[in-house]
C-alpha cells in the first residue's frame, strides 16, 4: 500500500469508491467486552472517502490501546486499507473486508496470518470474534471479544 496518493493528485476520484459502502454498518459507538475491553467509534469523514475509527481500550496484559485509524479504498491494491496511529507510537496498516456478515481485518497485507475475524449478529448490533496470530513453536496467540453497538 502506498503511504500516499501524491502521484494521483490531478486524477483523484470525484466520489468515494463503492467498496467503502461495506463499512457503513460499523458507523456508531461500540463497547468491547471479553479479553479486550474498551470503546470504538466509527464516523465518516466529510466527503465519504474515509471512515475514521477512534479506539480506547485495555488489551490482554494490561496494554492501553488508544488511537485513531483512517480506513479508505487503496487504488494500488484494490482493497480497503487503513492507517492506524496510537499513543504507543504505532503507525500500522491493515487490510479490511466485510463479506456477508463476516468482518476480517488483517495486519498489513490481505494474506497476513495476523488477523481479526468477527461475525455480525442478525440485527447487526453485535460482533463476536477475536484476533489471532502465529507464535513461536507453531502456537497461536490471540484474544476474543464481543463488540456491541451502543448508538448509531
């Protein structure tokens, strides 16, 4: 993923890519429970080209995760990609996808083995899932979460 689209300066799209519509179901304020506890807020940036994700929570081991993420359509990879910055100095990229009722967020590229996967409830107000990643000795690390919409 390119860190910018400077080379497209004279050719930027006039409207948001249709793939961004998949993210609409995330808009609102959410509460996280389980191994990770906290809040997530998703809102569209004016113009609709980016979904802004604010997060504040406590991950397993007591790590305070707080920051902002900008999710948009990446022309180079033809995927929904994000840039995440947090209070620990992280500047990470993720690849997002929502197919049917499954939300998948991969750390880095779309084939990453470090990923979140969650399933939306029938009413769309709960996501049950978790992160998993490889650890030494062919073990899997990760944690589970239940994310519940508080408001739209």
